[in-house]
């Protein structure tokens, strides 16, 4: 597990981390955590903080659609729009690291179109 994590940590120090690497490590940790959570202590919470910071750095200059695509949320967001599940759309936009004022503007825009 640490062998997989080392290049991710090094890349994050250089601000060149890739989302696919972060998500791959998270799948590995998630599987091990489900088998036996005891050895992890606070590791998973610390990992989620690290992942969040890396994602924010990677998506900082992206448009909303680029963020949704890069993070793998685009289909879920489109489905939420189609079904007018506004709370789900808000949740997805938060996970894409948008602030509340942008989220509300996007929801308002889509409600007018619908």
C-alpha cells in the first residue's frame, strides 16, 4: 500500500498529482479498510483530507463541466438535472469543489431552463 502511495505524495509536493492515481489508491484503501478497519485508525480521515486538497488543486482552473468530467460526476449530475433532483445536484457540485454562491447560480439557471 505504501509503495502505491509514495509516488502520489511526491507528485502532490510538485503539484502534478493526477486524479486517476488518487482514485486508484482510494479504491485500494477502501478494499483493505472493509476487510479490517482496525489498523487504519485515523488514516482514512487523513486520506480524505489529502484527497480533497489534491482534487482542489487539480480542478482549480477548470470550468464546471471540466470539473464534473474529471472527477467522474458528469453523468450523475446530468441525471440529477433530468430528474430535477436539485439537492442531489447541489451535493455533486459541492463534491466538485464549487462554492455555495456558484452552486445556487447553476441550480437557478437550470431551473429556469427546465
